[in-house]
C-alpha cells in the first residue's frame, strides 16, 4: 500500500469493461493509454452491465495491478476489499450502498487506502468521525449515464458546501466533462473522478493532458 497523498485525486480514472462496450482488451488498452498520459489514480469498477465472470474479473484485476505498477499509479478497487487484498491493490472504494464502512475499516485499515462515497451533509459528518477514511468521493455533480443507480445530481454549489464541511480530501464525480471541469475545480475539491470523459474520449492522451493542465489555470 502506498501512502495517501491528496494529489492522487487530481485526475482519477474510474472504469470497468462495461464502460468500453464490454471489450476487455480494449479496456486494457484504454486504461494503459490513460496511465501513460498521467492519470493520478485508477479505480477498477466492474459493475452496471459487466459481462465478466468472477474468474475473469479476478484475472482483469490482476492484470490491472501489473499495469498500474508499471506506471506507478495508485490502484483502487470498487467495493470489494477482499479482491483488493488478493491482488495487492493500494486501496478500496466503498459506496453508501455497499458493505458497511465500519466493517471495511475493521478488515482493511492499515492494509488498504479507503475511499468512501459521501453525497449529503449527514454522510460527510459521519465520514469526518472516521479517521481511517483517506478521501471522500462526492456526486453525482451532474447527470451521468455511467451509473445505473445514480442519485440526482447535486450541482457545484452543493459540492462546494460539502467540500467545505469535509475534513477528508474530496474527489468530485459524475458527469464531469471539458465544459464543466473548471467550474468543478473552482469549488476547491482536491480532484475529479471520471469514467466517460476519459474512456469515451477519441483521444485519451490529450484529454488526460487537458485535465492535468486545468490545475494550472
Ligand atoms: N458514482 C457517482 S457518478 C458515477 C459514479 C461511479 C459515474 C461517473 O461516470 P461519468 O461518466 O464520469 O459521469
Ligand atoms: Mg461502490
């Protein structure tokens, strides 16, 4: 497990094979292009229409561990701290609808970095009391097509308020695109997590570089 640094949230790629037309080889190619171009963290999130078997998901998780090591990029796994420990990932991301955060902390704290989805003031207040949480993921900021059970969009005003209330670094997620990236960064969040902005891009390298450049504006 690498040490947590909030800079790792800046350009945070999330994705699974379902985000690239259920094509595992294309997924590996696209993730590698993004790692090479400079994403600061990667989260493997195999759900919402995935067609991979359990065995194929474990195999993919291992291949992604090798790839992320090759590019020195911190590697998180969505929802499944057992899989994260098995493949030697750096961290696990836990949603509100997933396993209870207290149980994940008990099993994984000190072994895995812990990200936690928090989309309301009450959820942020709870996360503030959990010292083992490394960062919170908050959204959807805008409507998204990448998550079947996404809550209504919160918008940048609410995002800024939640970020101000959070004692953990915050990464914003949901519907983030070239058009709204600067508005999201103006809220003061530590970073942005995206699926389609990168995995749906015609030119992954230039998209990642534009995201990096947005921090120096
Ligand atoms: N959690 C909240 S919104 C979302 C997740 C996983 C999907 C983000 O995907 P996109 O394509 O960046 O809107
Ligand atoms: Mg989850």
